[in-house]
C-alpha cells in the first residue's frame, strides 16, 4: 500500500474514532452543597444546603467554574468520559505512527533490516587505571 493511501486510511480511522466520542470536553464535574440566596429559606435556616453541580475547566491557563443545571449533569459526565477517551486516542497516535513507519520501511527493503547494528551512543568499558 502506498504512503498516501496508508495515511488517508489512518486519517479516516482516527476521524471515525474521534467522531464516535462526541460530545467531548476536558474538566471536572463536582456536586457541591450551597446556601441559596432566598431570604428566609427554611432549608438554609436549618443549616441544610442545596445541591448544585459545578464544571471546572482551564481556559488560557486560568481555572474557571460554571454552574451546571441539574438536568445537564448526566450529559456533561458522558462528555468528560469521552474527553478522557479522546485524550488516550491522541496519546496512542505517536507510537502507532512510528510502528507503521517501521513496518513500511521494512516492507520497502524486502524484509531486510539496515546494516549491522552500530555502537553509536554506547560508551566503551572503562579500564582500570595503570599503577
């Protein structure tokens, strides 16, 4: 298979996997308990606080939090899970590209590896000092 065909196939496979992970986002979702702003709230007067969801994320190096409506929390949990899977997919791409390059190079050489291994980068044994 030619290089362009291999690259196109790899690109299509990546796009298919990435699209299957939509929606995706990075951040964290936390359930917190907060007092409300209503004066005379019986729950807040007892010391009970109201449940709320917060989405934390980083934008331009700064941490931000946003209030999440309770009905949106399940969708955001799924998007966060997809975001972690997409990140794993991206991390796997580098080693995969290297393996494919090596296989293509080996196939182009007719299954032969390059010349005998060299000692490049290996240090020589140190001899004991002469007395």
